C-alpha cells in the first residue's frame, strides 16, 4: 500500500502541505485520533435502544382504557409508534425541547456553551443544554449529575446518532420519558391524565405533555394543576414566538382547564380485562366493549343486588348477534366487594341453566318435523321410565300448545318433546354450536338436561340464543376488534329460529321487541334471563357465587327486571323479524293436530309450520307409542243409527274417522271431548256378547267410593286396587300425581289423616274415579 502511495506522489504532496500548514496537520491528526478513539470506545461500550419491559392496557372499542396493568416494577408503560402520536405533540416537543433536533449530531454545541456560560455567571443552572438525544441517552444509560456523567451522556448521545435514525431516537423518548408518578411514555401519560391515547391530544394537552418530563413531580396535573397550567402556558407562548402556532390557537388552548384523572380509576370490565391480559402478551389489547354501556351496566348491577341479599351477585353480557362482538361484559356485580365474591367471574362460571334450554328443545323438534307451534302437548302427570318431572308450580294445565308450554316454561311438555328428539342429540347439537356443557362424571345425557340437569355458563347461553336473532346461526363471541371474521354454527333452521323467537316475542308481558326466556335452577340457586332484540343478545344471571340458594327468587321475578334495565339503554328500534319463506300459517285442529279439513275439529288453532310439515298429535309418551300412537281412529257405524258396530255384527255399516284426545288428558277434558262421549255406544241390535267384548265398562275395584280407613297412629297400610273393564294400558293418578303402575293393579300405601283421590283411565280414554278417606287414631 505504501509503495502505491509513493508511486502516485500522494505522500510527497502531503508532506509539502503539512510543512506549509502545520496547524491543519495537527487538527486533522487530532480529529483522526478522536475518531479512532470514539470507534474503539463504541466497540467496547455498544449502545442499543431495546425498550424496557412493557405494561398492558385493555381498551374499549373507541380506544379508551378499561383497565391497565403495570409491569413488575409497578410502572405504567405502553409502547406506541411515532406515527400514532398526535402531530401537535411532536411539534410542541421538538420546538420546546430541541428545535434543532433534526440537524445536530446528538449534541448542540451552542446550547451547551450557553448553558455552561449561564452556570459560570449565575453559579447555578439557568437553562439546560441537553438535546432530546442526550435525554434519551440519560434515560437509557443513567449517570450521576456530575461533569463526568455529563461527558458520558454526550458520548452516548453521539453513539445513538451514529447507530440509529432520528425517528428511532424520538420514538424511544416517546415511550420512556417520565411523566410523573409511575407513568412512563406519552401513551401512559395520555391515558393516565386524559383518559385516551396520544393520537387525540388537543393543543393544550400536547403543550402540557411536552413540558411535563422537565419536572414530572412538580408539574403533575392531578396533584398541582396550577403549576401544570403555568408550565403549559410557557410552552404555548414560546411556540407563538417561534411562529409554530398562532396567537389565537394559543389563547384558545390557555382557556382549557386542566383536569386530570388517575390511572387507578380504570376498573371497567375488570374481570374481562384480566382474562384477556392473561391470555395475551400484547401490550395494548383493544376490545369490542362499548365503554358507556359497560359503565352503565356495571352501575345498574351494583345497585340492583343491594336490594336482594348481602351475598348476592349478578353477571351480564351483551353481544351483537350478527358479528359476535361483545359490547358489555360484567363478570360480577361489585368487583371490589369480597362479601359478594366480586372477583369471581360469573359469566364463565358453570351453573345449572334451569329452563333456559327449552327453546332449543322445541326448535330442534320443529326442524325434525315432530311438532309445529301449536301441537298438542300433555301437561299432566307423566312418567318417562324412572323419571317423573314436575312443573315449577307443582300444578298441571292439561292440554297445552307448544307456544303455551314455551311461554309458561312448563316442564312436563318440554320433557315430552325432549324424549322424542333424544337428550344425546340435544347435548351434541348445543355442544357443536359452541356451548360449554358439563355432565356429572361418566354420566350420559339424560332427560333431566332439559330442566337444568347439566352445567353451562352465561357466555354459552348468550352464544346459543344469538341464533334466534341470526337466522338460526349461533355466533361465536369475540372480544378483539382486530378479529373481523364472523364465526357461526348452524343451531336451528331459519324457520325454526323465527318460530321460537316469535313465540317468545308474543308471550304475555313480553316487552316490545325483546324475546325473553327465563330459567331457575334447582333450589333457587340461579336465576337466569336471556333476551334477544333486533341486534343484540342479552344475558343476565343473578344468584350467589358460592352456590347457596336465595329463597323466593327465580328467573322471572329476579333476573327479568335487571334484563329490562339493561335493554333500556341499548339502541334498538323494534323491527319484526322477517318471516322466512319456509314458514307458513296454517289453521289446525285439536286433538288431531292436522289442518282444519280433518275428520272432526274440537278446537282450532292458528299454527306456524315449517317446510309444509304438519305432524299429528302424540297420544302418549314415546315408550307407549306402540300401544296407542294415532289420534285419528276408525269407527264402524251403522248406516242408519250411526251407533258402533263391533266386529262380528252383521249390520250394514260404514267406517268413519274420529279424532280422539290422548287418554292421559281425560281427567282434564270437558265431557264433550271425552272418548266415552265421542265414540258412540254399540248398536243394541248387535249381540250382547259382542257389545261386552267391544267395551266393558271401566271401573275401580278394591275400594269403594267414600270408603274410610282408620289406622293406628303412625302406622301405614298398603291397599291393592284393581282396574276392571276398559282396555289396557291403564293410567293411575293419585291426588293428581301419576301412580307407580301402568298395569291393572295399583299398590297404594296410605298413612296419616288424608284423603286420596284415585283416577283411572285406559287407552280409550274411559275414566273411573274413587275417593278414599284415611284417618289416624
């Protein structure tokens, strides 16, 4: 290399130049040595702009904080990119702190000399000479406030400028500058003092945040608003003198009153916020929560439970039925109240759903062509194998429509329908739609799941009920605004979903535009109400988190009023759900369940049918179908007398159809509808033995009407009672409850002083009654 330089005469020329200009020689040599020294030091003590540990903040859909979580040191720091910060703040910061930021190499010699001269003259620091780069160096590599510390700071500033761009340096400052207390970075400061992010800052707020890091403790707006106002105005005046902002803009900004909140106030949707923060490593989690609705709901739940019980809590969730966006999530009624177990998330807690699954039982049965909206169901004592359900009130209504059974939440008709579709089919369909379901360990689904004999939660119920407002599609709940894809699963057909929602909308006392279904778990432990409006699905749970019952409280009394309160602040203009093409309105007859042009019509109903399907009435439970499964019976009538002609009788006859009511309903029917009334007597011209075979009179033997039985005190006695005549199967009822027998014998155990009303019916609907009085000595 040296020979090359010599051959080119370069070295010779340099010798001549340095002899002629010796000062330049030494200056160049000094600069070269300094550059080499800087390079060596830079190699031994490298710099980086790796950010500090982050905090987390959970935001509402409009970017306002719901809840903030500090880092492990208790510092609130939320990273933000330079492009997401208001340009007003960047202007105020640069012009006030370091107007030559984009031109100097990390230090501003003129500013340093000025600060040094003022220090010598006044004996104290009058103005700082630090650039923004030097402040970043001090934040990243803190040093003591000494001369050597300042020199190290200058060295670090030069390093930063050497390795990083101006935007990189500025962004580090934005994310790490101190703003008072435990707030670091402009994002944390903006959320802390103003309640929203730094992209929305006003001129006054931008000026305040520009000066706050100079004295973060002295200028804190939440503690010293007067000092903060003075500092802010100083910035505004300087920006006017520099021609950055106009005088009118500054005057308007000075009129803005400083009012600051503190970050501890952010406790909206606290349970949901914690859940989302635990599931994500992202520093900023933006949710679909509507902050105004959330705050209103939280306050209403807190106020509501005060009137119930000192240990009561409540939970609520509001979901957009079409998109799945969760707008309100209140996990407990009073988050800070340990007496109410406010920390327990009752939106996700597994509880018994009571009667809330009944709409899906009926909806699935409609889709399977088993029922229509006004099919005849049996609200009478029924036994399904070894399972005998009772209604919530303990009474019976006799013959009811599907609409009545759903609107009144009757238990026995629901189980009658569930027996047909199968409990396993219901369980799998709900699970497929995204519901979280729990059964007792190693137990298969049984008929009891229709009345709350499994576990689920409010989140699952809201998701399931969204199908009623979304053409049968159960929409998956989502909390994150960045997730735009809507996930949904078909739970019901559009026709079945429309019919079920319409029946709930037309229920007595139903609020306009809101289809509501209630539920109460066993022992009054859980009160539920789920509502479906034009756009939203609303779910409410009320009870005690520890599972203890609240006496005399149930869904319609306890949960519905709270549901209506929540629905009142949702923007919903009632629009009747559009009737799908698959749904028709048909006039049907009871007892057959068929269109009105059937054999005979005791009662007419206007029914909603789906896919042109009008199923017949079920005459019994599924297990008894083989015995008596068709309400339409053929009767041989004598052409002249219209009386019955049994087989073997030679009278001229014709066959006619008669619709019979289910035999279990006979005790609840008027005389005109009884089978014994509708089926004509045997023509007397037929031989007596044929008439006797055709129908022997049904009677009860073993006890006579009005018999009295006297027992010694505390003793019991079993009486055998028999059915005679009629045709099996027989149905025994004792004081309105179905007896433990379907044979011709009933073993009745009696005790105490009591009256036993015994009713017997057979497959033809014939009925016999006896009353037995028991007295204890």
